[in-house]
């Protein structure tokens, strides 16, 4: 009996074990008073955290639009058979559409100071919005690793400026690794540079954005000036690409569809940024700041980057024809050093590489890491804030082996490039619900209320109309999309393939139309209503350059009494 008593004294009871388990999880909770639906990072921002002015948006977008992907992206339109001038026209049209969509989608964040994931609780439901968040979170994981690989290539450029033999150093990896030793070293270096920057809060981005945008702007113009001066003109691709790319000249019909594909491809590449616009516009000091701060710099920088990228590629084709088309700046930098290995040239390329590294850090940290961190904070707000979420994105981005994706997974990359087929309908639902149906009025407290008292609870937290509209909207483009990503293994008609070229605008239009029709038939609760009190302490005495009487300046609150965030437990199913 004594032995039994002694053993009992040292063996924890099930209740004691459960207590330890609960204490462990409570220790892991984020700072503040989090719940399964809210924490300090995803609730409406207070005035103290809203520090972005018009100039902040200006520098932010300048830093994030001049980068490897955008400089190379427009040049890929040449492979469709377009010449430089036609590619420029396609990108100008696309960039104007992108700007309009970006500013429009950012208005909810600029007015109500909530992130994209929370704003989608209105159309999708408090729980249904998780589907939207998961859609974008997948992209964040993949693009963090993918863009990080580009950053690693720029690090390789930088190291090679003072160690030229680094380009040809001995490779210790097998062929199955699909990368060389120097590639891996540089990727790890870039990953380590980016990781600590993930813990900088977005409200403190002004100085890094100014430094990065200033450096990369000068570097891009310098690279353009060098290749144009060296070539003596804008390069052989300026009027005709058929000879160099071995593409047959396009007929008028083919040219029209190539232009259409080029326009929608550029929109598709920015479709992720379009839907997450509110994640950064919510930091606007005043709603008008995000409008005027983005309306001019976004199209100007996007168009400028596209034109410069096309001309640099064209000049590279004339200067270094044996190197093929040098779409990416890091390949151009390597080609320049190989043909002009003087100390002066290497010094210039050092600063050029460093500037592009700064830009790539902005892209990776802000538009992939932090954006993914916000998504994770919305899905698991009790245990994950933006900093923790960003760190998770960085780790997963490394774990997916981006070098395999870049060098071997052509089908997977085709899926990513065509992912706008799924994002266009999401943007359409967001636009129709916020601007047309709800007239830009939202009950903030109900977005965080996980029970039947919320206008956005619908059916167990899910608005069943949303997934129905989304599925219907991707339907017309799906056959052509599948045929494209399977390289023709799934055969469909040419008309269906061309229909898939319109994936983003077509999905947006169908989703907008269906959403308005269904909600006209079955009007959801709380339309046109707002809280009658500033539940979260979000608003203050603000004036706006748009006008003090404008709805954009200060959201007005309704007369109906509104409870603060409900304390009741989530209903059991």
C-alpha cells in the first residue's frame, strides 16, 4: 500500500496533465487578449498605428514595383510574338487596369482599417473567409521561396564582383539537386538577410521604402543607360522578334489574341496584390492618402519598369546574342561582367547588385512574408500574430525547395502563372459586395463576432452563396486552363483555350453579376448598417483632402444600438 501511495503521489492525475497542457497553450498565446477570431494585429488599427501618408505609399510602391519579376515579366511577352512596341502597349493597358483595381480594393482597408482577410468575412462569413485566406496563403508560401531564389541569384552577382571565380566554383551537389553549390550558398545568405526584416512592423516601413526605392531607381536607370549606350540603339527586338525567337509572324487575328493574352497575363501576375491591397491601405493615416498615394505612382512605376525591362532585354539580344534572351537582370549583370571584367565595371556591378538586392528584400519580406503572416494571424489569431506568421511563411518557403520549382516544375509554375483564374472571382465578389451591395458600409464589431448575433454569421459562419458564385465564375475558363497547364494532354477547342486567356476579367465580371443577382433575390442582413459606437477605438477627429463631408473622411455610425464584440462562446455545431 505504501508503494502504491508513493507512486500515486508522483503520478499526475488526468486533471493535472490537462492543466499543464492548458498552461502550455496559454503560454503560446500572443500578447493581448486574443480569441479564435481576433488579436491585436487583425483588429481595426487605432490612430497610433496608422502612420502611412501619401508619400509613404509613393515610396512603398516605387520600392516594390521596380524588381526582378516586373523587369523580366513584360519581356516574356516577346515570346508570344509581340515586338517591343506591342508589348509596351499591352503592359500600359494592363497597368492602368491594375491600378484601378488596386486602389478600389484598398478603399475598404483605408476607410475601416481592417485587413483583406477580415474584410472578406462580410461576403463569405466569419468562418467562410478562411477559404479565401487559404487561397492566398498558398501563394505566399510558394512566392516567398520563389522570389527568394531570385534574391539569391543577385547575391551571387554581388559576390562575383569581388570574387569572379565564384561563378565557376566547384559544384558539390548531384545533378538531381537541380542547383549548384554557389546557388545554394547565395540562397541561404539571402534568406538569412530577409528573416530579421520580417519582424519590422508595417507602420515603420517609411525609411526602408525610401532607401530601397531610391537605390533601385538609380540602379535601373544606370543599367538602361549602359546597355543603350553600348548597343547604340534600343536593340534588335524593338520592331521584330520573329527571327531571334524563331517565331512565325502573327496574323491579325493571332496578334489580337496575343495582345489580349499579354494584357491579362500582366493582370494575372498582379492579381494577388490586387486582392490584398487592404493589408497595407489600412495603415493609411487618412483614407484619401491611399487613393492619391497610389493612383499615380503605381501606373507610372509599373509602366516605366515594363518599358525599361523590354529595352534592356532588346539591347541584351544585340550585345550578347550567344547568351540568348536575358530576361532577368541578374543574368544581364553576369553577362556584362563576363564581357567586361575590369575593376571599374565590377565596382559598378557591385552597387547595381546591392540595389537590386534591396528591392528584392522588399518584395520578399513585404508582399510575400508579411502578407502571409497576416493571413496566418487571421486563421489562428490566438497563437499567431503577424511576426510569428511571417516567420512561418519564411520557413515553409525554404522547405518547399524553390530551386526545384524554378528549374524543374514547369507544370507547377504554369499553374501559378494561371492562378488568376481563381483570384479574379474573389476580387469580383469583394467589389460587388463592398461597393454595390453594402455601399461601403460595414459593421466592424460583427466581423469579429463568432455567433448568431453577427450579421456575417450566415449558415454556421459560412455564406453559401459565396462558394457557389466563385465556382460558377471559374467554370468558363477552367477547361482552357487545364489544357494549358497539361501542355495539351487534355485537348479542348481553340475557343476554350482563348477563353482562358480572359480568366481574370471574365471571372471578375461573372462573379460581380451573379453576386448582385443572388443578393437581390435573397438580401443578407445588416446591409447598409454600421456600428453606432467606435467599438475598437479606431476612429478619431480626421479630416481628409477629399473633403470633410466625404464618406471617405470619417465613416459615420448608425443609430441602431450595437453591442461590443460578443463575449459569448462560439455556438457548438
